[in-house]
């Protein structure tokens, strides 16, 4: 494809690739290397997060059961091999924090966005490559800090037993306040519960580092997209992935500072005895608290959810952009309603800033503002519905090629519908009263921001693996992975809605123990459903090993990828797989058409590259 | 002749300017060439054209996030300061303002004037005046920080610490966050000043001066806002 | 693969319909469903839930079926080309208007129960009870025969003397007050609760009442409802409150109003004794 590219001036202007191993692979400023680093970080995190959920499902399905391997893995936290209340809660807190920050925020944006945004707009790199490198390494530090909050004890024991004596970390478990870290539970320190001392300090530090890294990343994304587009790459010729990454970056830019502010206030309450969130007259664990007065616990929730709701869209928007991109590519059809899709992304991003209160209907905030938040919340369903309709419109009349990335993109649409539509229940103040903080909510947000977003990541991985690593992934294994995962996640999360209706509360280490007859009697009917969900979770987790095998096998023995194996149109498919250090070999590409010109009448093939100067030019918009 | 802009080297985050690289061909083009790429001089690439612009965009984008940080803290300040909003009993004791804050404010305002004078001087290629004004700005910036430290010491001497009461908590928090951001500005100014004293003001460093002055004015405005919020908002 | 994937969407749709509509129809709505509602507003919440379930059920099934159908119908056929279209503004406007209308109507309908519960003050004849949450226990404060609540403050809390709510021993209003760890309320009479917390956020949840409200330290949140069925119900804590969150639960008994009146006119010790008997009288 290089022959189509028009150099802007006679000389070719190249960046030499770094030669030393460290500059090339570790402290690289190449957006592609950084993208892959982010992607691996997310891959590691997702398996950690999944491992934690496996332990949680063990406990929920068979509460109080003894598991020998737990004694080995967590000698102090699970010394009897059973999962205690605090241990369950620290699993839960780590699962949420790892998944939300280090998987859902990291892979779609930091991973794929970093690798492909510059290439898709025709740039040689991000606007600020050194900043980009710093973003990654700060994220990495944040992950290390978070992991240390949870594994410090196990690591100390491991070293003591097998290598040399280190001071035992004591009974360290991670923080137990959930990923939302509601104050004052999170602000009162160890007296409010095990893990709330050092655990919370490490947790907040990790989140603060993550905020800073995300802000640097967002700054980079926005500047790159505004300033570094190739000649001819007008805004309405951008692939929808770029619009999604851009909007995500704007959301991150405006919401992470608020979380950072909340984190700073929390750490001050926790360690410097200030009273931002801690009210006066507290009596905790048998002792009167005298050093705090007048703080507002609800203020934490406002600050947290002002960030937390846009965060949901930070997780899902890149998946939405990618789904549009992949559906069009493999349906061999232009995206239906490109402009509507762009505006819908904006609308979701904008409305996302005005709905945070729907997490707080029963928190004690003003019942009038609850109504206002509820009304705005349901309107956010409109742009979401527009996206769904347009995806169906894109498939309608297509010539669908059922590759693995396409299957995951179709799965994304299905899960987006399943997970999104239950928001209609939760967004209504009245119905939220019985459903709030139950498994209905757990099922809802896992389907939409957990699994749908993960399907977006799988789609992206199968789609772009050839470009990133120069090898094709195995299609047979990929399809098997899709089938098992799609069936599995539905089997896990749809029954959870029923549990929630029955009143099964979230964040309980045990609801009803059929062996001892302890717990909530009204939930005794839920035991078979709970066990079914646990078993479905084990099967689905096991199915992810297929993905891991496919990755390793394809990397080593996969078929070599050509420049454009999917016959797709955007700029990344005009350069070799994997791309050279400076992407376009110093020659600025020139863009002549929109990104989804498939099956153009009168064209010689069923797709026209964005750089194709010849062939009918049909502008988007009508 | 071809310019190799190794972007790996020394790009300072936030203030952005290539560190220690050669300016194209030893000549010192003051402004990036305008117009179509065909008219660009040899050795001047697309990247050279987008460089200054991207630092400006990056700075405005960065300022947006800093603004959000302080907006979030402002909302916390208002919620905490108005008993009806926080629901708790009122434990708000207004802080006695350390007098030196007036001096600090004046110094910071002056620094905004001097950085503007420096920028104008540079635009007219009046190097000597530029050097003078930019050095003075750096000095003003550093004095402001010292002044803030003195204000802290004065409060500490009265026995007012971060955990004394909500107003003191916010005072220490907001002044230190502003101070950290301002320190970044002082470092950027120091960098530009050193470059100026060594006569190395190519058009890239002119971008650094421009971008730093945007940041500096913002920090100045932010301080005026915080000063008003902390001591005159009721 | 196309047919299989399309079929999967059908399975998801049909399976969900069976689970959410067939299952309650077949087994009655008590196996895997909401517990029977026992408050005045429960019926309205359940009705709004069903209305939403109809809207959601139809849209969900239609979307999954359309997706499954498209996937099966538009699989690649040889070297045929896809339809070349960039969309249709008319369609965009149509489906935007329809969804907006449906969602807005639902949103407005969904506020009614909420407004009755939270925007109106409790009726004047309400029974008042204070609820004081702590890690990991519910405390209930009854005003006793004089109908006046004694002053409480955290400095008076004395766990060893079972003064969990910090009742001021010098306040004469509090002399006859009773504090309990299970709850009794009258049937068919409005109950107004004042919800407080001693330490962290908890949440007062009675699934059968369709009622839930966080208890926030530093705040005294007033809420009201009316129970309509005698019986014994559970009160789990619904907001993560610490390591034993899952063990924080209490019991609520709803008894006839005249019996309740007799009960609260008894001295505190007698009241507690009677409450113990009531707990044994009813079954879950």
C-alpha cells in the first residue's frame, strides 16, 4: 500500500529506532511498545482478578467449607483453609479495584488506544512520547502498590519458609471496604476493621497513582487526536474507534481529578486526623472517637460517583467504538449512521457526568435530587439505544464473515443489550429501593461494564493481534473460546438478577449456609441458583485458559500475518504487520475517504482503503 | 540536510521543549514558517510545524484537569463549610489570615506582569530585556513559595495545624496543592531562564516561553481564586 | 458459525423469558422472585416493576431476536456484495423518538412511589421508633409509656451496661425507654423511623417491606411506611459495614396495632420479655 502514500516533501524524515534492549522494550517511548505493555499489564491483572472471583464463588457456593489449598496460598488470612468475612471482603475489594482500574480502564484505552490511535490517524507517534512512557510506568507502580496491599503477608511467609527470614508482615489482608471505599469505614483506620489500616493507605496510594497516570494519558490522547491527524483525515473520516478513545480521554481528563481530590481528602482523614468525611460523636468498636468532628460521609459518595459514573463509560466506550469498527469490517458494509454514532458517543459522555446520583438514591441525599438524577439517567438510555439500532442496521444486508473478532463483536452487542436494559429498572427511584445493593446490581454492572467491555477487549485482541504481533491467531480455538465464554457469562450473570429480586444482598461472605442453617432464611431458596452460578463461573474461568493457550501458540507458531489480513480499510492496514518503529516509514499518509467504504458500487474490490486515491469518492453524511 | 528530532530526549512533560538538541542548521528561525508545506524551508518538517501547537493544546488540556481538581475540592469546601449541606454540627472556626498572604498575592500578581513583559520583549527580539524580565519572574515565583512557607510557619506558631479544624485543613491542603503546581511552573521558568541566559532561544524555546506563561497566568488566577475562597467566601 | 451464533442469541432471549416470566408463572411467584410484599407501597413498587418488566422484556427479546436473525440471514454468500448504505436519517429520528418517549414515560411513572414515601411527611398518627445501627448489630429505641424519647449521646454509650444507644441516664424522658436488638411494629399503622448510625454507614433493608434506607453516622434520617401483614421478617444490613457485615441482621415482627399499644405501655423490662415471646410465636 505504500505506493499510494504521497510524501509531502522530497525528503523522507525518519526516527531511528532505539537499539538498546532497555530503550526498546522496557523504557520505550514508542506508542506501540507502550500499548503492548499496557495490554500485558491488563492481561496479568485480568487473570488475578478472575482468580479472586474464583475464590469468592467457592465461598458463596459452599459457605464455610474448608479448602486445603487456601492454607498454602494465604497462610495467615486463611489459616484454617476457610474464607473469613474479612478475607472475603478483601478478595472482593481487590477484585473490584483490579478489574475496574487495571483491566477495564487500562486495556481498551492504554492498550489498544495507545497502539492504534496514532496509526489510525496517520501519525508517527503520540504527541508526547515521554509522557506516554511515564503514564505506563506510573500505572505499573500503581499495580505493584495495590498488589502489595493484598499479597504482602503471603509473600513474607513464602520468603520465610523457603528462602530467608524477613519480618512477618503480621496479619495483613487487603482493604475490606469494596472498590467504592465508602467513608467513614475507609477513613477510620484499623479500628473499623482488619485491613483498613495499612491496607487502605496502600489502596488509596495506588488509586492516586493511577489517577495521575490516567490524566497524563488522557492529555496525550486528546492532543494527539486534535493535532496530529494526517492530511485528509478530517474529523468525519476518523474511524469510530478514534472517536471513542477521544471521548474516553475527555471523560478521564475531567473525572479522574475528582477521584484524586477524594483520595487526597480520604488519606488526610485516615492519617492526618482531619475530618472531611468523619462526623463527630463516632463510637467505633467499643471506643469513642474524639479526634474527628463534623465531616460528611455522603460527600465521599458524591465525589466518588462523580468520577465513578463516567468511569463506567471510560470502560465501555472504547468497546463500543471497536464493535462498530469490527461489525462494519466483517459485514463488509459501511457503519450505519456514522454521524449518529459519533453524536451518540458524545451524548453518552456528556450525560454520563450528570447521573452520578443514581448510585445514591438510598444514601440519604435529598429525595428531590434523586428524582432529577433518575430522569437524566433514563435519558442516557436513548443514545445507548441509538447505538444498538445502528449496529443492527450495520449488520442488516451485510455479507457477514464469521471470524473470531466478529463473533466477539456480535457478542458485545448482545451483552450490551442484556446489561444495559436492566438499567431501566435500577434507574427508577422506586424500583431501586428493593434492588439497590443486591445481586440485581451485581448482575447488571457485570454484564455491561464487566463482560461487555471484556468482549470488546477480546474482539480487539483477535482483530489486532495480527497487526500487533505479526501472527494470525488460531480461529478454531478462538471460536471455541467465544462459544464457551458467551454461554458462560450469560449463565453467571442473568440468574443474579433473580437473586437480587429475592433480596440477596451484595458483599456478603455468606447468605444462607444450608449445612449449619445460619444466615438469612428468606434466601434459603437461592442455594441451588447460587451454586449453579458458581459452577458456571468455574467453567467460564477454565475456558479462558483456551484464550491463553491460543495467545502463546499463535505467538510462537501462528501463521505469519500479511499487511491486511481482514481486508479492512483503516490506516493501520496499510503498513506492515507488525508496523516499523515510526509507523509510516517517515512518509505521511494522505487520506481520501471515510473509514468504512465497503462494498462500494463500481469499485473493483469490496473495500476501498482510506488512502486509495482512485475509485468513487462518496462522502459521509447526508 | 535533514533534522532528526529524537523525541526521546529530554522533553519535559507539561512545559514541553526539546532539551539540548541542535536548532535546525544553526540558524535560529524565530517563528515557525507559515503556509503550505511546499513553502517550508529545507529541513523543516511537518513535525516542526505541529510541535508548538501541540504543546499549546497539551497545556490547555492539562489545565482543564487541574481546574477539575480544584473544582472538586471547592465543592468539598462548600459542602463542609455550610452546615446545612454536610448535615453535621457546625465546627467551622474561621482562620485568622496570616498577613503575609497579601504580600504573596502582590508578588504573584507582579510576576504575571513581568512574564507578560518578558514574552513581549522576546516577540520584539529584545533579548536583554527578555532576560531581565524572565529572571525577575522566576525570582517572584520562588519568593511566593517562600512566602507561603512563612504563612504556614506563622500558623503553626499559633498552634494551628492541618487537623485543627476544617478551615485549617482546607487552608493547608489547598495552599500545598497550589504550591506543588506552582513549583512545577517555577522549575519551567528556571529552565527557560537558564536557556535565555545562555542565548539559546530558538523557536522551540519560544514555545516553551509561551506555554509556561499560559501556565503561570493560570496559577496566578488560581491563587487569587483560592485566596478569595479561603478568606472572603461566606 | 453464523447459524450457531444467531441461535445463541435466540437461546439467551428465550432462556431469559422462561426465567423471568415462565418460572414465576409455573411455580407461583414465591420460589425465585421477590418475597411477598407486606407494606402499603409494596404493591405499587411491584406493579411498576412489572410494567418495566414488560417494556424491558419486549425490547430485550426484540433486540436479541433481531440480532440473531441478522446474524443468520446475512451470512456471507459467495462473492456477493453487501448493500451499500450509510444509513437513513428518517430511521434514526424515528427510533430515537420512540425510545425517548418510552423511557421518559417510564422514568416519570417510576417516581410516584418514591414521591409518596420520601416527599411527604409521615402521617401524624405514626408510631415513632429510632433505629441505631452499629458494627454489627441493629439497636431499636422505643420511647416507652410516656411516648417521649430520652436524649442520646455517644459519650453515654456503655456496652457493659447494655446502653448501646447512649441513652442519657439523667434525662427523665429516657427513664422508661426500651432498647432492643429486634424490632416490633404495629400492623396497618404508619411507622416513622429515625435512622442513625454510631460508626459507619449501614443500610436498613427489609425485603418484604420493599424498604431500604442507608443509616449514615452524623445524620438522623426520617422515613416512614406502613406494614400490612402480621408475621416475622428479617432485617439484613445492605451496606458494606466491615468484616462481619454478612452477620449483621435482626428480626422484625409485625403485630396487630392493639397488641402493640399494650406492649409499648409496659415497663422496659417487661417489654423486652414480651418481645422475646413474640419472636418465638412467629415463624419466618
